[in-house]
C-alpha cells in the first residue's frame, strides 16, 4: 500500500510525486509512455519553444538591424535534422533531469497504462502483463492530447496535429495552420520565420481574444508585415483534400489554395479515456476533463487531479503548483496551501508576448478607473542594441491609488521581463516601485521605469491642461 499513486509524469505528476516524497510519503508513479515528461517535454512546451529558438537562429531573424543581416529565409543546405537537432538535445536532457529528480526522491516507477479498479486500486498493464497497486491517495496527472475531429483526414505526414508535426521528415515549402489559438500562432510564426509560406486560419474574427488588444495589434502587424503570414480570420475550413503531394484547402468564404502540409491545432482533449474513472466514482466534465474543487480534489475525497487534465489554464507552470497544493491538502502538510492568485501567461510567438493581471476593459468592469503607461523598445537603449523596435511594455494601474493591476509586454524576452511587474502586483504594489528603483543600463527592464513615468504623465495631463507635465 503506497501513500500516493501518481498517474502521469508531466509537470503536475513529477512535482506532485516529488512534493509528497519530500515529506516522507511512499510514492508510486505510473507512466504509459516509454519516456518521462508527458506532453510538456515530448510534444508540447519544450519542443515547440526549442524549435522557436532554432528558427530564430537558422533564419537570422535575430540579426535584424545589422547592415549585413542574412535574409529571413532558411538556407538550402539546412536540413530537417539541423532544425530538429537542438530540440532533440533539450528533450533528452529533460528526460534525464526528471529521472534524476524521481530517483533522488525515491519514487517507485511503473511503466504501463493505468486503469482504476476502485477509489484506492489501480492496475498497470504493459507488455509483460498486469500489476495491481493500492494507494491511500491518488493523483491524476495524465495531461491532454490534440483534438482530432473525425472530419479532418489526418495521415500524420501531410495533415498533422501538434504532436505529429514534430515527426516531419523534411521542411515544407508551405504550411496551413488551422486554429489561431496559442499553439497555432506559435507554430505559424516559427515556420514563417524560416521563410515558409504560412496560412493561418480561424473561424474567430479576433486573434487571441483573451490578450490585451493593443498587444495583439502589434503581434498582428509583425505576423503579417515582418513574417508574411497570410491570415484568414472569421472563416472556417470547408474541406481538406489530399491531391498528390499537396493538400487542397477550401474555406467557407470560397477561398481555396494548395499547401504541402497542414497543421490542425484547434483544441485539446484530456487524457482520461483509458482510466475508467467511473470505476472510482470520479465525476467528469466535457472533453474528458476531471472536475475538482479549490484544493484540486475530485468528488472522491482521496483522488486528486492537476494539470491539463482539469482544463484551464493548462500551463506547465500552474500545473506544477496545482499538484503541490493538492499534495499539501491530501497529506495535511505545513507548506503551500494555494496557488498564487496572480498567474503569468506567455505566448512564444515571434515576437513573444506575455501578460499578467487585467486589461483596461477588465478594470472598468471591476469599477476601477484605469490609467495606462507605455514604454517602447525603440526608445530603449537595449531595444535598439538588439534591433527590436516593435516591442512595448504596457502598465495598467489605478488612476487614483497608482496600484498596478496589469502588465502586458510584447517583444524580446517578454516572458522573462514580465516577472518584475508580477512580483510588484503580487504584493499589492504601485507603479512607484518602478519610479523608485534603479535598473541596470542598458536593459529592457528599464522600460518599466519609463512606462511608469508615462503613466504618471497621463494622470497629470488628465488633471490639468494637455502638455502641462511631461516626465522624461
């Protein structure tokens, strides 16, 4: 009898297992794949972000602004092996890191497919047979997989999802991405940076509707003008047909075109089909989601779930924290009792963007009078050094108290830069935190100070005549 059985070795599974083991609990971890790390390491976060770096390197995109910059097209001698090399190296290192972490915490590993027999009993089936495990607590951390609707003729060579696109045997000359969500936008920008003709298709009229609209406007401009992505928004795909070595797409507005490869990236499903959750009495939601409370506890008291398997926000960062909080609750540990109330969000497009907190519109909906301060990379010494002239740091704050309510960034290192503002927000700080701080020069971080100055100037101009106060 184990204190804890964890099903899945992605971010939630690994950290949940390690958390319980750190406090002396006996832990078993079940993984059905031959390698550790789940979708995060093998088909999702780590591979896609590494491919982004490879695209930036191979295309010469980061040489923008230099007189002898290379063309933003991949060179003929660069092969698919060149493109995938760094991804393979990074993924293998992550396998070793997770393996070492589980070994260090003395977590017992079981390879095979898990299936509930009861609320405390799980059977593990592999090529050698079936083994039955019992646990006082069970953590479901099985993650998610790409949604594959029946009307899309997937062949995983010409028509792929976000998993099978990683197995491509050559770099295509053209690509259609169906679905302009996070995954679709990221891959569209990655392949476009290589000089590939990319069509991005989505039935919604607004790109990334949950992101600050001013930030999205900059992204749209870069996708279209800098990378040459051909956008088809507000129109769905009518048909996808294989014609020899090409795919013929017809959109519902009558537009049609041929492409070498299609990436269908419209949604994901939770990996719960093989678990037989009804045998344990666990309540499920749509698309296989596991329903949990604020402690990540299911309707069955000893069974918890964390990560993509429970749905939004489905981020590696939050998945880790959810699992840690779940284990603290399950074993009444004196440690972390909740996930932070402010969560950062990053989209690794080219350029990348990152956001935390709320927008101006959301402030108004909460009864807060918002003010905005902006600082542009083109007015920042480091921004000019690296040649990023489109980047921007945007602060959203209370016009009366100066309390910071949102930070929205697009440009180089946006995901890293965001954390400075996030920490100020987490402690209820104001934009004066940036005014009063000294930042290294030249750095992108210094943009926080000038965004705060800009915000103060906007407040002053609102209270007096236009142009009365200009902060420099």
